[in-house]
């Protein structure tokens, strides 16, 4: 368990458990984009959780407030690569915070923790993708030092 401080409050970060999945899915669905994208049935999420949890290169984080309520998440993936001299990357995905915690500094504290996690595991680059419609998130990531250095493409297969 890791401790984060933001806006005078303390939060914990720990590896998500299967019992967290319903709350994690609720966080993913709690915005305009996620509301249309996320499903109601949990079976596919539970199967995905089991695959993520069994992979030593994955860390699905649960962030809890002082009362133990799940208020945030992010998925971290360590990616070994040959390019850039064998650089290991920290891929950050599915970042969500409960709406009442946004703007409190929790997001910044969570990313500082994620960057430290990456460094501890040998990563020298942190990267993420974000939907082009998430303009507020883009400003936040830029404030953290992220640059839109590449164009990301996706395709359903």
C-alpha cells in the first residue's frame, strides 16, 4: 500500500482486487465518453481483470480515500522495447478519478506515484493515450510535462 497526500487528505494506492471491479467499472463509465463505451454486464470486466492481475508487467491501481471508498484508478503496463537503446516504457491507461476529487491535487499525486513506480521498475519513459475529446485531461497532462510528440492511431480488429 502506498500513501498519497492531496488537499489535506490522505489516500491509499494499492493493487486492485477482483472485488474492486464493479467500482472500477463505475468510475470508467462516469463521464460522457465512458457512459457510452462501458458495458453493464461485469463478466467481460472480470475476465479482463483476471488476465491483468496474472501479468507481472501490469498493475491495476485502486485509489481509496480515508474512509476506504474507491475514488480513482489507473492501469500501468511496463513495456520492454528494443528502440531507444532498449528503453523500458511505462504505459499509463484508464485514468479515472471520482468527480468530487478532481481539482484537489489527487491526480498530480497519483501521477507522481506512477512515475516513481515506473522508475522503480526500470522505465525511463512514461507514455499515455487520451481521447482527443478530453480537452481538460490534455491540459492536465501537459501541466505534468507530457508532450503530444506522436500521433496515435487505433483500429478495431
